[in-house]
């Protein structure tokens, strides 16, 4: 059983490619390598170039690999479905031509993965973390979203890429009832889960309980931590999820309100998780001057407790 800790561009504030304050992707790869990471996610569609030669040269220079690509978009609207399929093809075209990461004994599926997250709905963004006031999709819209997700999964399968569904605060798959419903509606042969400790905690769930509950579908994991004081303040505001992150709701792992000692015990001693775990810490990209410090601190903490 072997676990590899990897990184993600969101630690540098890379979530919306239209944000004018994003640091250069070359800087992100360089700092991830300096922090001690040997693999990182592509980040949101369009952040890293789609040119395989350009990306390969920079990855090789930094001795870093790609662990996953990301669909982070509106999964509900029918008019966006063709765009989702194009993103799937573009992402899979790159990640399948890059050098492969090792596959460990007990790992469910080989990397790289395609993480799938719903995003882009104001009515849910402003209700992130608030299950009681968050609107739920009507049945027909839910079924459309599931059909779109399965369509993405089928397209990824043609590239031999394992898709993983990532429940995300501020999207239409966030809370306990929605995660369970998605698990029921999407066959395990179509997609696994990428559960995120931070999003689970942010949205009122115990990460240990939910990692255990879906251990058999847990193909990939995201780790993050939450600053309890800022989180409590944000929960009292009418605020978008990433605006809360810009205030500092996410913090280096080991400094927040998530019990990583118990998570380590669960993954290592109970469910025997093998494979890849990616560290995340969403922030305002204008604060990315402290990203290297923070991602190194998170990695060092996880190593100190046995990861």
C-alpha cells in the first residue's frame, strides 16, 4: 500500500481562467516542484496550454507529472453539453500522452484521472455550505445532469481515462442527499468518486464518515483544511464560495478544523487506500506570493503524521 501526495493549481488561486490576476502556469509548476511535489493537476480547462509539446517541456524541466485533468463547469444546462464533451476530449488528449505515474498495489484505477465537478449557478454558489437553504434541482434537471455526467464518462472511457465525480461546495452535487443520489444514479463502472475532505466538512459532513462510506468507489482524494474562525464568519454572510476562500477560509493542512490523524488512521489501517491524494487550498490569486510556503507546509505536515 503506497500513497502519493500531489498538488493542484487552486493552491495558487487558479479556479477561474478569466481572472486577470492569475500567476503564470510556469511559475505554478516551478513552485510545486520546489515544494517537493512530483505531480500536479492540470487545473481548470484552459489554464495550462493544450499544446502537448509546450506542456511536456515545462513538466520535464520541473520533473513533475500530471495526476488529473478537470471538468469544472455547468453540468446541468443542455446547451453546455457539447462544450463539456469538447473539454473532455481536449483534456484526455493531453493527459493520455504524458508520462504515466506509477500504479500501486491496491489502487483502484491508474492515474491520470478526470475529475468532474458541477459549477456556475448563482443560486447554489451563494448557498455553499448551507444545506437547509440551498435549492435542489427538480427531477428533470437532475436527470439531465446525470445524463451529461455519464456522457462525459463514456467519452473519457474511449481515452481509457477513469472519470471521478467530485462533490463541490457551491455546485449542484454538494450535500449528503445529493452525493448519495449521484452514487445511486451513476454506476460504479462509469465513474468513481474523488471525495474532498474540505468540501465535505464545509458542507456539514464528517470526512472520516464519508471516506469510509464510499471507500469502494474512492478512486482519488482531495485534501484541504478549513480555518474555523474565518469559516464561521463566512457562514454568516451572503457570499460566494470563492469569495469566502479569498478571505482565508482555507488554510494549510494541519492548521484547521479537520482531524487528519483520524483520516490517516482510516485510510491506512481501515480501508487500505492506495494511490493519489491531492492537496488543495483555494485562495485569491492576488495572495499567491504565499502559495509556495503554504503548499510546502501542508506537504510537510502530512509527511510528519505518516503519509
